[in-house]
C-alpha cells in the first residue's frame, strides 16, 4: 500500500498549485484534493497494482521533496496494466479491449491530475461511446458464428451500457463524489467481463477459425 503514497502526495501538490491562492483556501480546492485522494482508492483497497513501479515510488525511496516532485513530474500509476491473460485470441477484439483499458487509465490519470469536470466528462463520454461500438462488434461476430450464449451475453452488454449511462448522469450531478465508484466499477467491469464472458464466445469463434 505504501508504494502509492508518493504519487498521492504529488497529485495533491499539483491540485494545490492550481487551486491555492496565498492563504486563501477555496472550497473548490478542498473538493479537488478529496477527489484526488479518492481516485487512489482502487489502488489502495486491493485492486491490482501496476506491474512496473518507478524507482522513485518504491517503499525505500522515501518521501519526495516538493521541488523534486516538480522537476521529475513522473507519470501516475496505471489503474489497469494490460496483460496477455486478458487476450481472447481474436486480434481485432484484443485491440478494442486494449483501447478500453487505455481510456479507463486516461480517465484515472485525468482524475489524479485534478482535471476539470468538463475534461473528465469528455473522457467518460468517449469511453461510453467506444464501449457501445465494441459491444456491437462482439454481437455481430457472435451472431455471425452462431454463438449459443448470444442472448445472455447481449443482455450483459445492455446492462453494462445502462450502468455506464447512469454513472455519466451521476457524475454530471456530483462530479467529485464519483471517483472511486467510477474507477472501481470500470476496472472490475472490463477485466471481469473479458475474463468471465468474452473468453467464452471467443473460444467458440476460435474453434470456427476466427483469430
Ligand atoms: Fe469485450
Ligand atoms: Fe462482451
């Protein structure tokens, strides 16, 4: 758990630089600091850590001085590291899944950087749109190759699309309160769906020669 403390400090510093004006602490700044800390929740509460942790984030590296943080500007840890075990053996689908991972990591990084609500909403909208088109790709393939679990899989897609739509609506109403909920949901949704469901239809397609 200690490995992410330095990135937390760095992100809080970034927010402070943007929002603190002398001794004047504004409510917006406090909300942003809270959002940044909550954005680390998935990393602090048992979700997978990034596979490669930069040296300066390792436990023995010690606290990073503020001026060093400014000079180094390291990238924040990725929420999801793509792994070969997520591959479904169909290159087109793997590429789309990797794009979804990239978009979730992009959203997470934007939250850590204290990006504004409109920037976050734009990424979340893009992610939702890409997910819907990805679902359509999978459904077309499943139908074309007569996958027997098509109806169940499509129902799961419809449910996920509705959940993402709801998250978008909630994030518009309460932008800074959704960070851990959104990130944990997206992380579990993508990884869980790929491993538990996508691999099943992919095995059917692989057997039909689709790779
Ligand atoms: Fe998928
Ligand atoms: Fe799927």
